[in-house]
């Protein structure tokens, strides 16, 4: 009985391993559709290797069945094969006293089976070893969602301003901010983020007072010592710096208020870049006539579309965790998506699924229109980049040189310019630095 249990367990493991290899072949077949010529050859070789591995596993199954006792009445198809001569058995024929499953009914012998493979033949190739290693790695990998604890800054903000934030959230004062937080996939609740805004504004007030106090009594210079004490009318100096404690919290509030909107716009651009190719991928997958919800799961496993992946994870959570049907989950995800194009795609898919339409044709038509829009957008961005390159060259290279020459000529001719050469150089360097920062910020926002 112990040997029977071991044989059965071995048989179960072989079948389970073959199922994993079949899944691997299916995944490779999907990847091959969108691969280039060189990748297709490599994937085809890997599929052939996996099929050989399955064949070798299948060849082990009859030997295991042969060593197991088959109980029960035999059907007419399970008739005993006629006795073969020793020469025939040695040549690879099925031995005498075996049924069609290979179970030896008269004189079982462990070596009385078809001619087997040698050890060298059973040795896996390097590609097979790599594939098996990847399968084992997938098996051992446990995907555990780590619990993300709020930072200390958020905890302090909630402790100080949670009551005010609750009133604001309830009154829908910052409703647009709440929608932007959800669409941008920022890991903050509206209450926590509003509390963070208030705490940041409070801190900026103190920082503004410190900066204003510094410039009230001191000034920065271009030569040593760089910091010198100010002399003169105190009231005039106070008027010059009094705006700093007022402007600092206003700028802080504006930046934190518009940040979720900027993040949403950035996510929308990234999703729009990935969407045409993801739609082509979905069209290929839907041709296999699988469950529509499985299309999104397959795309998530590819890890090729990181921004669309976040939206599809929300979609699958709607189905698997909240228990919504596919059409409802599609409409909810479309409503909370930062990209209008993705929203249109999901709403169109919901309508197609609800009306029983043909999904491959839907994805194919939609991918063509999305790819056309993508090419137009790229062409427009290229033209805009050429224009900004001309502006950048004019402002950063030509303008500072001309301005520096003018300042030098005015200083030499004595037209009232009292700046030293070091100060003029410092002004030029700071000007170029600020212009570069402005351009880099603009490019980052455009991305």
C-alpha cells in the first residue's frame, strides 16, 4: 500500500507539472503574436523544448501505471494481448500479459516494458532547465500585499486637523480635489490629504517668518563675506520683506491643491501612450474566446503596461472583492479612470459585452482609431519640441551673452551701472540657472 501511495503521488506531481508547462506554452504563444522575427524564432524553440519535456513526462506515466495494481472488471477493449516472444519484447513491443493501459496482469516485471530512454537522452537542455527554473520560481513566489502604514507626517496632520478636514469633506468644499485624488491613484484619503495641506501651510508660515527675519537684518553678497548686516531705515526694510510670510503659505496651498490634478494629467498621458498597444494585445487575447474578465488578468501578468495595470487591478478588485458583475465593474472603473480614452474604451466594452457583440472585432476597430490618434499626438509633440528648442537656444544662449555685453559696456562707459564684474557674472549664472529650472519643470509637466 505504501508503494501504491508513492506511485499515485508521483503520478499526481507529473500531471501537475505538465499543467504548468501547458500554461507556459499558452503564455508563450500569446507573446509570440506581438514579437519581432528574432524573438519569434527564440520563442518557437522554447515551445518545442517544452513540448519535448511534456513528452518525456508522458513516457514516465506508463511505467508508474504498470507498477500499480488495477482492480475492477475489464471491459472488452481491455483484452489481454497475445503472448510475445522474448525477441519481440526486447525489440520494444508491449510484453505479454498486459492490458492496453500497460498494467501487467500475469507476470509483472519492472523491466518488462517498452524500450526506454537513456539517462543522457532524459537529461534536460539548458533552455529546458531555464524554463523549469522559471516555473518553480513562479510556484514559490507568494504575492503578499504588504500593509502600508501612514507616515508620521500624515499621522500628525490627522491629529491636528482631522476635525476641520471631516467638515470640509462632508460639505463637499473640495469635491474636485477628491475626484483628482481618486483618479490620480494617490495613496491618500481626502481627509488625510486636506489635513496635510493645512499642516504644510502652517509650517510654511513659520518658514516664511524665519526667512523674512533673516532678510530684515542681513543681506547676501557675491564677495566674501557673503552675509553682511543691513544698515538703514528699519521700516523700509520691513516693508521689503513683509510679503514673504504672506506669500509662502499661499504658494504652498496652491501647489498642494493643484498637485493631484497635475498627477492625474500625467497619468492620463502615460495611459494614452500605452493604450493603443494594450488594445492590440487585448484584441489578440480575445481571439481565444476566453472569459472577458480574464483578458485584463492576462495583461496584468505581462507587466508591459504599468499605468494601465493600475486601472485593470481596480477593475479586477471590483469583480473579485466587491462582487460586481463585469459590466458594472467596467462602468465604475471608467468613471474613476484619469484617461478619457480609457474611459471610452471601457464604456464601449461594457456596451459590447451587454449586447453580446464580438469582442475581437471591437478591440480591433478601437485599436486602429487609438493608434491613429497616438501617431497624431506624437507628430504634434515633435513639432512642439522643435519650437521649444528654438526658444531655448534664443533665451538661454543668445540672450545672456547679449545682456552681459551690454552691462559691461554700460559699466565701462559709466552710464550709472554700479555693479561689479563679479556681481554681473553672478547675475548671469543665476539667470541661466533659473531659466533652465523653468524649462525642466515645464518639460516634466508636459510628460
